[in-house]
C-alpha cells in the first residue's frame, strides 16, 4: 500500500477533488464534519444520515456513488465518534474501519480529507502514523512459506492525505517517518514469524549484513572462537546443547557527530527456546520461535532509522543462539563464568535469556554509551503482571535513570506502544543469592520479572540502562497468532527524540 500527501489549495473546492474515493468524516448524532458539509450541496449526505444508514460511530462507514457536483467517483463517509471530543481511541477505531472499507472498493486510489490535527492530546503526525500502520497491517501477509499463498489484498492501493498549505511540511515529514516505521515493523514481524529451522542465528546475522549493505551501516559478526576469547562463558553456556553456531551481531548506525556517545540497543536473540534440560511443556512450545523478538525489534528499528537517515549514533548488539537439550547441554546446578568475571549458578536452564544478555551488557561498556536499552522476551511473569497491553520497563531509581524511564514511557504513550515502569530495588536481589556462585540465575516464582531485571542490573552499573520485557507484547497467540512488531514504534520515537535533543544542544 502506497501513501502520499497533497496540499489542498484554499481556492480548490472539496467538490473538485478527483479521486476514486474521497473519504470524509461524520460524527455521532448525525453531525457532518467540515468536509462532509462542503460536499452536501444537494443534501444527499444529510439524507443518508437521516435515513439511519450510518450512525457516525467510530469506525462505521457508508459508501455513496455519483454525487451530483462532486468530482470524486465515490464518497466514503467515515464515522469519527462524538463531535465534541475526537479521542485517540475513536480515531484509531476510525482508522481500522477505514482500511476495512477501502479493501472492498473497486478503485485503486483514495484521498482522505479528515481532521488529522483535531484528535485530543495528539498531533497530526500521530494521526497520519495511525492510518499508515493500520493500512500496512491490513495488507501484511505471513505466507512466505506457504505453497499456496493467502489471497492477495484487494481494493485501494494508493492513499493520499489531503492537507492545508499550513500543514503540508509537517504532513510530509510525518508520512516519511510513518512509512519508515511501517517498513521496520514489517521486518520485525517477518523475522518473528519465521520458524526456528529458517530463522537461525546465522539467518539473523545475514539479515543484519543485508541491512548494513543496503543502508551503509557498520557490521561485525563475532563467531564462537571470538566469543571464547572474550570469555563470554555465560552466553556460550546456553549454546552447549545446540548444533547451530552462535552469533554475536554488532550493527552501527553512525549518523551523529563522531564525538557523541552512542545509544546502544541490545536485543535477545534466542531463535528457539526449548528450555534446555529444564524442558518446557510441549503445549504451545512452537511459540518459542518468538524468543528472538528482542533481536528482531532491534533490526526493525535499525531498518527504520537507517531509512530516515537519523542524525544519531546508535549501536545494536544482538547475542543470538538456540537453547536446546542434548548430552552436552548445560545442566541445572552448573556454574558458569560471565564476561564480567561474576560466576552464575544455573538453577534453571529455561532462564537463558538473562545468561546471553549479561555478557552482551558487559560487552557494550567499550562503547562508553550515553544510554543502553535491552529488549527481551524475558519472563512469563511479566505477562502475568501486565498482560498483553504494556511492555515492562525496568530501570534503577536515580535522576539519570528516572529521566531515561520517563523518555521511554513518553515515547510509548506517543505511539500507542505503551510501557509500564516496574521496580528494581536491592531487596529483590536477596532472592538471587547462591551458596555456590556469585549469583543464581533465578530468584523463585515471586516477582519473577523483577528478579530477572535485577539479575541484568548487576551487569549494567557502568552506564545508564533500561530493560524492556516484551514477553507480553511481542506476539499474539490464538487465531491471530503472529509477531506484532512491538516495540519498534516506542524505540523509534525515543530515538527520534534523542536526535532532536542532540540537534538543539
């Protein structure tokens, strides 16, 4: 689906817009929006409302053909909800209704004349992004491995946002960012949806190399011998039961000034998680192909910021491997030595994400980062705590970390890719005590997502850091099974904010 913007000159009447379908808004209680009123010269729209053919409820639609005096072949009335308050919820519902309606039409193009700048608490960029993501999601297919592909999307393929001259520049910028974000989310979903026999650590490494080639990024992929030389004993312990070679991917987008400290994104890349010797139950184990969604979100975010040419130094670090049971697999009770020198008693081999991330978090010290954010499908406990709506956000409690947390939370609210801050306090560290090593890799069932974050925190004390637990938000189960592309919107919006702040400094 293609998107564009077009300035509607003040001298050009709405009735003169030539398009296959012109979309205008109406409100509940049969109230016409400004554009609909301009089209209602002969009362055809008013008559449709009075007849009860459309209520104006957010997401409702009505198709009118051949309106006298209107150049557009079709007019689509789109319900926006109450007139006195155009909320983000009602606009999001309207966007979903819009893409459903456009998919049923027999024309290739449509033009939107909607109150994009009138959503309460939101701006024009938010509204455009909402429509673009809804449109792109409606045509997304995860059928690359099917011998018979899913039915191809039909209906409108080109959507134009009609704006005033005053909004033209902002709309164009917003659309550029929205399309780049949609492209990044599509990559993240593609990677997440691939099965583990296709999306291996080597596949992720090759995907990163292709990104680097396409967008002129820096790339380095460390192999087992290099990881052994770095003494990443914790990461390597997870790979012991697998025949797939581990990879450690370092991707660099250096769009800022050479003297600027980089932001680092660290993504968990377990391409399949059986639990290892602490074997998971068979039911729904297929969904453990999604255990690399942290890595996928880093690659998707890089796809977005590279397309935008973001003026910021960003480094992506992805430790990736499988977690498999075999005669050589790490056993419960084994003690391993991390890159930091801290020893870890592995009480449960299914708590492997923290074992690969801790070495990655030590590795990134060499970059002297401005901030580090790790992204991981880390704990089922986070789903119990927050469900599938909010990503779990963990940081230390001090001025620098409070600022980072607030920035990430605001980025989530701005995009609808929301997060919720959870505690990290020393009292929880008590649960990670071990009789035989410096630290245990699990702290028991109580506060499981918190103790997992506390484990990671021990390896991040030389820089400002946050942890995003995306176990509940990275994919959907059931009939709608599939990767969601989160938290690429949150990360992208946060990085755009960082770049803007750098530009103003």
